[in-house]
C-alpha cells in the first residue's frame, strides 16, 4: 500500500512517551530481594511481645483502667500487624513500614510506663507521641507509596519532628524524678513550652486535614478511592484528639474504635491489586471474545477507572482511535493520566490511558495491561486480517478496472489510429490494382501514399506495444531508463547501481514506476531537475525518483500512483511517497527479488 509520510516527521515527535520516569521507578520497585522467613518471624514475634507487654497490667489485674484505654493499646498491634502484612505483600511500597513504625510508636508509653525505673518512665513520656511522625507521613503519602515527594508533605512531617524536639526541650526545664535531661528547673518555662507544643500539634493536624481535603476535592474518582484511607485516618485522628476531654463515655469508645479500624483501611487500599486480580482471573476466559466498547468497559471495571481508554494504534500512522473510530488525541497525559503501551510481536498495537493514581498499584496495571494484550492480540489479528482482505479485494478490483480501461484504450487507439490507416491502405491497394497498367504515374503516387500509411501504422503499433511491454527493456533496464530520461521534458539524470539484470517482472515494474513518476513531474511538479536511482538493498530492488518541484503531491488522489502501488503490491513490494509542500517529491518503490 502507499505510505504517505510528512517530511521529517518521527514517531517521537507525534506520540507521547508511554510512561514517565516516575512510573518507570515504580515498576523497578519489584526488583528488590525478598526478605527471609527469619526476618518476618522476628518482626511478628517482636510485635506480639510488645502487644502482650502493653496489655499485661490490665490482663494480670495490676492496673485498673477504663475499657477504652485498654482497647487503645490494641491500636498499636493493629497498625503493626496490618503493616507487616502490607510490607510482606507489597514490598514495593513504604506504607507498610510506616504502619509498623506507627504501631511500635504507640507501644512506647504503655510499655515504658510499666517499668519501676523513673528514668525509663521519663523516656516513655518523652517519646510518647513519636508515633505521630509516622502516621502523618503515612496519611500524606497514600498516593506515593509512602514516599515524601512534595515540599508540603516534608514541611508537615517536619512540623511533627519539631514537636518531638520541643518536647525534649521542655524536659530541660521540667522537674521530675528520672529526668536525666534537666538543666534548670523552671515550671513556668516548661509550661509555656508545653502550650506552644500543643498549639503546634493542633495547627499541624489541621494543616494535614486541609491538604488531604484539597487533594480529595481536586482528585478524580479513582484517585479519591485511593485517598479514602488518608481521609479516614485524618478524620479518626482529629476525632480522637477532640474527645480527649469529653465526658460521654460512648464518644471516647467511638474515637478509639475508629482509630483502631484505620490500619485495616490502609491495608485494603494497599492490597486492592491483589483483590482485583481475583476479578481479573474471572475475566480472562471471556477476553478472547470481547471486542471494542465491551472490552474497554470490562477493563475499566477491573481497574476501577471509569475513564480508562483503549486507544488503538492506526496502521502506518502515528495516531490512535477508539473502537468506535473516534480519534484519541495524543498527548492526553499529564499529572492525572498515564499511558501504558500494549505490544504484539515487538510492535505497539494499542495503548491504555489510565488514571495516574494507579501508578502506585503497578501489579494491577501490569495485570490489566497483560489482559488487554490477550484480547487485543486476538482482535488485532482479526482486524488486520480483515483489513488485508479488504485491501486485497480493493487492489484486485482496481487491477481488473485498470485492465478493462487499458483494453478499452488499446481498442480505441487501434480503431482510431492503426485500424483506420490499414483500412485506407487496403482501399489504396485496390485502386493501385486497377491503375497499375492504365496509369503508371498515378499508381506510383498511390504506392508512395500506401508506404507512408504503412510506416505510420507501424509507428503507432510500436507505440501501443511499448505501453504493454517496452521493447527497449530487451537491452536492459539501465538503457530503458536512459531512454525515458532522454524523452523527459524535465532534465533528468539516471544512476543505475544494481549489478546484473533484475527479474523481468521487477524490471517492468521499475520501468513503469519511473515512467509514471517522470510524467507526473512534467505535468504537475514545476521542477527544474529530476533524478532516477536504482539500487539493490538487502530486501530487493529499490527505485527512487526525486524532483525539486513544488511538492504537495497527494498519493491517494489520482489513479496513476494508485495503479503503480497495486502493480508493486502484486509483487509483494511497497510504494512510499514523501512530498512536503515546497520541498519537492520523492517516490520510492521497494521490490523483493532473488539475488
């Protein structure tokens, strides 16, 4: 088929890069070495020991505390246990370790408070709120796999680190047993520092809530779903902080229980790719029969992204379209969208355009992309086969039509030219027969006229025969091309770089390509020069006709180049036209041939 290529266009200029650098880094997170069973056993044992130590006083009856205070000590175990599961199942994400750190931080006060040593009790008091650093980092990085990627996130986490430093500074002036940081006892300064720390904690928590709320408001539907654990976490945290001095016991129970369930929300969010794989597994058997919009809808449901677009790569064009033929403008990606290409046999056949929030769920994106490859591979084969059959059928119809047209032209030329001359010649011969004895002078004139008519008839027959099979090819393709160049109205040069003779069908096709191209140059190009080059390549013979004319040739607008393309495709060849406006035209034909 004719491939029409804009001058200087490249795929890199027309198509957005499939996945950004950050997406590539996300995929490489899975390259790390898995942890040993001993590592996980040690962590689980440590978490279990800390939980038992925190609950021991209440279980053994050494401490009388309200029920909600005892349940509060389960929150650390909840965070740590869910964090270990997430860490093990999603080693690519740092959210699991942050959950474990939060849980361990929650154990600091109840565990150290059980020691009879005033010094250890002071340590527990100093680091009582260290878990706040980990949980704030966790809440702010739900969409980035536990990684602080923005200045806002770093500042907010830094505010909680600062609170820890302020608490340590307070102990420089706090007089109590076991305070090994005491420098000068001053209750006034210690109280003032404590007030500053409380205000900083309140403002920081509200700032975190505002940031998460703003992200929720600006987010797409899939991104909001990914943000749900953060929204639930900050809501529970603010609720818990607000009811510390509340009298109704039920309110305190609600606050503690809501905070207790936050780790499960984060775990569900982190493992949704694992959960979605179950739905994907149920979908795979039906993929091979899905087409178009049905396939796109099924993949969108599985990925949880209603805005998912399956963009089909158009053949021989750097463009995409949906199943219904609607064009997909590229680039369409930005902060909120990503592209993952779908390949078959090393060639891109489509692309999935999906929500950027799913970048941090690479397992699910990879699985859906693979599923799309299964369906699109089968669909592409059918589509490509149908397209080839349609193109073959159209090509055959054009060849038949061209053959009929050529026969009519030959018939018309014979009827209007050589046939009429031969009829006239027959009549002259009859006249000559009657006057050869009676009027020798007239007979001689008739013989001269008949000879002229016969010569004209022979010239016309040779011209017609040249259109069917040029006799000059008997002397070689190089000589035939030199003959074409000599008759060209536009100065033409020929470079014949193919050693030896080419197969007869190839030479004939090359001759007609050059002939049609030179004719088009003379008619339309307004060129001052044209060159013809024939060479052998690794794939066969190549003929290139280049002019310095006005360009802008439409490879599909006329029947000449279309007919040449059909002739070349019949030999499994390819015709390409490059004709940018104002920069001339280059016609290149590649034809396979035996060496």
